[in-house]
C-alpha cells in the first residue's frame, strides 16, 4: 500500500542566513500540514547540513525527500531523483544528499527512493527570515509536492 | 624566473582555500602559502544586538561546530551577568553545558577520524582518490564506517538533549542553562539498545585509539616524520593542570616544554595574545606577545592540549595519555600526524566524561541559572574540537553589544598549517614539474591533520566558490579565476 510508505522529509540549511533556511522552513510548513491531514507515515528532520549519520536515519525509510536552498539557475524549484555518488567534495565536514544515499547503500544495504528538492534562494546574509521571492518559490514547491505526499505512488513512479 | 603552482581545492576542508607553491629557478620550493578566505564581519553584525541574543546568534557563524560558539558566547556572558568566570554556575548549569560540550567533542572527533583521516591512513597518501573517502572505508572496513556513523549520531543526540534542538540550540543562556536532563533522556544514553549507549561508545573509542596505535607501529616513518616541526602549544588546562576542555586557565609552552604562559586568567587574554594581519591572507595570525610576531605563533587543538596538560582526569584516557607522553619521553610532541593520536585520546576522554556526567544526579535538578552584578566586559574561552576558541564581548548601558572579538580555533592554527604545508611541499615537490594526485593529497593530508573549519555556514547548492589568483615572481597578479 503506497500510502503506508514511510517518507522522511529532511530540510537542511542555516535559517540564520536568510534564504539558506528554505529547507528548514519547508519542513516546518509540511509538518504542520501533515499533522492537519493526519499523515502519520511522514516523518521530518532538519539540520544545518547533512552528514554521515544521516545514512542511518534514512536506512529504515521507503522514500526520502531532501530539501535544500539553491543558488543554481533554476526557475523556482526542482525535484530530482538522487543518484548515489561517492564523489568527494570540497566541503566535507558536510556531505551531499547523494553521498548520504551512497553511504546508506554501502553500510546498511538499503536504498530508499531518494529525491532532492531544491528551492531557489537569493540572499545569504546574517539575517533571519527569507526574501519574498524565495518564499514564493517555497509556495510553488509546496504546492507541487502536496499531491505526491497524499499519493506516494506518484513518487515511486517519478 | 620562478614558477608558481597552484593546488586547489583543498578537499575535505571547510570554506574556501588554495595553496600556492612557488618554485625557484631550479625547481625547488621557494615559498608556500595556504590562503583561506575566511568570512569576516560577524563581529560587526552582532554590534547593537542585545547581549543575551549572542549565544544563539553566534550559531549562524558555523553549521559545523555551532555548539562551541554557543558555549563560548554563553561563558563570556556569564561574566557580564555576574555569574562568574566559568566555574560559578549552579552544578546543573555547569554540568549540562559540559555534557553538551563533550557530546560535541565526541561527534566532531569521530567524524574527523572515521570520515576524514582514516581514508588517508587506510589507503595511503597516494591512494586512489575515488576510494580514499569514507565510502572506500565502508567498502573495505565496514565496521569502522558503521562505528563512525553511530558515534556521530550518539554525539548529536547528546547535543539535542542538552541544547534543546539541533539547529540554533538555546540550552546555554547567560548565567546557566535553560533545561535539565530528564530521567528518560539520561537512561536512553546510559542503557540504550545496542549500540546506542555510552558503554558501547567508550568501547568503540578505545578501539579507535588501538587502531591508531597499531597503524603507527606499522607506519612509524610516515606518522612521525610527515609534516613534523617544532612549535609552541597553547590551550586551557584545569587549575591543577588536568586536561579540561570546557574551562580552565590559559597555558602555553614552547617546543621544549618551557612554560610561556603560566596558567593565566583568560579574561586578560589580550595582555598575552595579539593578531597580525598579513597582506596575502584574509585570516589573521595570532601570536604570543612575549615572543613577538616572528616567533610567537603556536598550535592549538588536540596535539597542543595533550602537550600542555599534566594529566587526563578519566582512567582509560589517562592510560593512553601516559603511552602518548612516554613516546616523546615526556617532552612536547611536535609531530603533526600525532594530532590524530591525540584526537582519539580526547575522543575516549569525552566518552568517559559523558558517562561520568550522565551518572551525576545534578543533571536532573532544576537549579539552572545564577546571576549577580552586571559588568560590561566578558571573555569566554572553550576548547573547541579544533582548538581554543575566544569570544570577547563588551556591552553599553542599553545592554547592547558594543564590541565583539572572536578568535576561532582555525585562526589560531593559521601559521602551523602554513608550516605543515611548507614542510610537506619541500619533501614532495622539490625538483618536480607537475603535481601528481599523491603529491597534491600529501599537502591536503597535512592540512587535514589540523581539521580546519572555515565554514561560512551557507552551503546552498553551488555555493562554494573557489578563487585562483596567480602572481608572477615580482608579486604582480597575472590571473584570477573563480569557480
């Protein structure tokens, strides 16, 4: 039963740096919405960045959606399926979502279907609160993801 | 005409960095520099903010070690609210903070060893970069990879229980703490299902020290000789000379063990330490005033702490500390790669400290905060995972922060990291015309031993620009690229 699939939504970023808090904001809002809808198969987490212990956290999930702010040249948001990747990045006190998925597969032999939802941000200074443009992008992303959370088969088929 | 080779990026190091190696006409290394683009400006950002916000605000600085900034700021504000200089809090206030801190130390050191250092050790400096990471460790040494993951997770759970939450924790407040531990939380750490309990964490921490010692036995030349150079060392120590990662007096020794700073009160740190600005680096160079700019640089971090402390006040770590000290006949250890050894001894110490604290009934009590007569200046020091972290605040009559000065651990290690790079570059690069992967990684291994972290805390996708600047032999910039 697709609606019983265990789904983790994991937002990351620094909410003290304006639009870098988009991932955390997303989790807060979806959590409130899921409680209202009684979606008990959804769980949530937030952090400044991803790290190796997140491989353990995702290991017992069926579907994982990582949510992060993006400065890339995208319209407003993008949802992409994650391909496991062991690539070493410049910044390795934190790791990428694809690295977490790869590590999970290697040490727990589990491969939850994993996505990265990146939402476009614009400002990154030492300030609380996101820009109006970033919040609009969040609303669009939220609207896009809701039907998928109500019917997780759509995520499996993505 | 001299040549210049630029290596970048420095993988597995936070922030932006590049290494430049200047060769002379004969192809030998003439000069090396580690340039790191450190985000400055935070001190100005907090100016005008109410002082009590600082312990939360400073966590915006860095998503890697926010707990260290949180606690250093809280310690400075303890002074401002008249709650003493680190040892005047209620027992619950101080012990909850200590538990938070040792949880942070444990998870940070575990990450460094299992995630950053062990690939270099297991696969060698010239190992295939595609497997020289924790994925490679996972494939060949699954037990180590699993231990690294679970030790990180345990430390993170300790932080969550003491700081209140993972992001922008609010646990430490001026004069104390805002929560005590619940019986359920305590029991989950003491008696949690295998492996998530403190006994297993101590056992794994001991295994990690044993792993390093066995590796050292087989690779003495590399571990002892790689990037070794004499230096002074600085850290906090407890008043009786014990290692204390949360609070103490400031001690500095030279390369032979002679005391330069003899257990001084860190409230007056600026009587002993200053920072030099160099035109080629955004990161300052701290130095001991007594020795001057040229010779006053020092190392901080695990190696420095094991050199400055007289003993470690937990039994298993003390046993390992004695082996560590005996290796250099009680003299300061100046071998950069022994930083890993010292870090693992501290990991074991942190695990033992967490066990001791979790068994302390004071953690369950609700006498959380103490306050006294307010003053306008406060300094908070803490031994962060990467070394001594300084927070200094001054407030005005409206309780607003008027001045802030932070010296972060990695800044303290600026000159030592440059020396380490220079040492390795001379060994690996002299007479070479191109940079092989092994040579490049040798430079990075030397830097990684210090576990530098310069995170600007913004990590949004694609947000990791690297700058390449080229100068000719006359120091004229001839090219500049930003990735």
